[in-house]
């Protein structure tokens, strides 16, 4: 005898638990809906909600990656600028365009004033894999210019493709 039937034992004698009655159904098929699982509609709604959440999170995440790449390029240019300033103090002038950033890690031929290396290792590429461009003298009366061409690797551009200059 099921535990529900034991509770309703007094009702059995009166015929309330005979087949086809609501009490009979409760006693013999308890919690049937709870074990039936999810409907297709419930699963589709859950997938829709998860999809929307993933879309919102991915959009925010990729926006931050782009901002982080631009920030990393600016910081690397600042490191180069500090190394170039130290180089100028030792050598008396900034490197030529031909010497480029390589002179910060390797001494120019035949110059005893070089006290480097001014960088711990060779100048790395920008966050998009392109080489930083060095030009001396720079534009607008600057003694030098260090430039990253941005994501597209081409001069100019807007937004994420915009050049980053010291």
C-alpha cells in the first residue's frame, strides 16, 4: 500500500479511492508532472535568455579588448620615449631615422659615448603585430616621432584603425 493510501485509509471504505476518482489519481500517481521534465517551449526560452546574455557580455568584452590594445600601444610608445630621452643625454642627440629604435639595444658603430642598452630587449611589435615607426625629426617641430599604425596597419584611419603617435 502506498503511503498516500495509508493516509486515506478511512476514505477507502467509503469508496472515495476507487479507480477514476481524483483521490485515487493522487494516491497512485503522485508528483507526475515534477518528473516529466521540461517542455520544448521552456527549453527554447532558456536558450534565448542564455543567448542574449552571451551577446551582451561578448560585446562588452570585445570592446574592452580593443581599448586595452590601444592603451598598450600608448604605454609602449611612452617606454620608447623615455629610452630615447636617456639616449639623447648620453649621445647628445636623438637617433637618426636610419638608426631607428634598434640603436636603443645595440651600440652604433664606432661611438664610445653609448652607455646602453636603453631597452632590455629589441623593440616589440605593436599589439596588432606591426613594427613601430620612428622618424627624426618628427612633425610639428618635435625632435622625433614614434608611431603605431593602429589595427589596420595603414597610415591614418579612424576609431580602432587610428594611428597612435607620441
